[in-house]
C-alpha cells in the first residue's frame, strides 16, 4: 500500500473485474510503464483491494476467487497479445497449409479452469496450437518454433520475478509429457498423447479445463476443435 500509494486511486471502487483490470493495465502503460511492469503493478493493486474487501468488509470467498480469476484472464490476454505481436514482427504470421493463421490457445487447468483461484494460487496452464505450419515472414520458422517462443515471452511477462514481483507463478506440468515435454503442443500431439499415453488422472484433470485466452477464440467458436477433442477423450 505504501509503495503504490500514488496508483491506488487508478483502480475504481469495488470488486476488481476483468474490464477494470484491463483498463488499469492500459492506463499504467499509457503513463510510461512497460507491459510487464504494468501487469505486476495491477496485481499489487488488486491484492490490496481484495485485502480491504476481505478484512474490512467481509467479502465472501466467491468474490475473492472471481476477482483473482479475472486478474489471471485479463493479464494473460494482454500478455498473449504482446507476445504474438512480437513474434509476428520477427518471423511473420504462422499459417497452415490453406494459408490460414494457426490458432493458439492458453488453456486454464485446475483452479484457474474452475474459476477458483485464491490470492496465493499459481496458475496451471497448457499452451496449444491448432496445427503444424510455417510463418510467412522473411525469416520463416516452423509453427512449433514460433509458439515455443510465444510461450517463453508469456513466462517473461507473467511468471518472471522483477522489482515489481510477479503476476502469477506459472505451472506447465499438466501438458503432455509433463515438464519433459515441449512448452507448446499441437492438437494432434495432444490427441496422440491422450490416446497412447494419457493416464486416468491426466484425463480427469481436463474436466476443469477451459480456454482462458484469447477471448476472441471462445466468443467466435474457433476453439471448438479443442472442446471436441477433450470431450472425446475425457467425457
């Protein structure tokens, strides 16, 4: 509270929500902060607000977990936007055999997937891309390499500890082959893993899964192939 006293008024009164958190980050960036610093400052301001609502006003647990989930989704959305823009500028757009942009999804698992995050939760994530392909830039790379670099950028923006702390601790252990597997996998790789190697508890873990970013993929229905795959192997 002392460190960020000048910024406390930037967060509107009441329970922080996804839209207000996004607007807060954008305001902090407009005031000169990098996105990484703005995301971390937004977390600090959100936690200060939740402490006040919890301790002084008796906010119900459901309000706290909803706000923390909104914080995760808002910050992941903004971080993904920058990570994709950086890689597009460097290598071009990843395209499939039909020339369409290959979709990429951040899947929330566990407490994030169930919208049950508390103030000390890490976030369990799986990074998925729709299909194989290649970028269309002057220095083309495979889609797999492109999305691996996106994953690294996401960790820098969300999980890395800086002078402002971190946004969330990121856990990728629920991806195919766990910590020994690639950081980002295609739908085909996920399907093969679930079919040939997926253990019962791993299938059950997907019961709480949902795409948390990009929001546009969920709203447009472009994430349906993932939902169909999970339904086939889990339900």
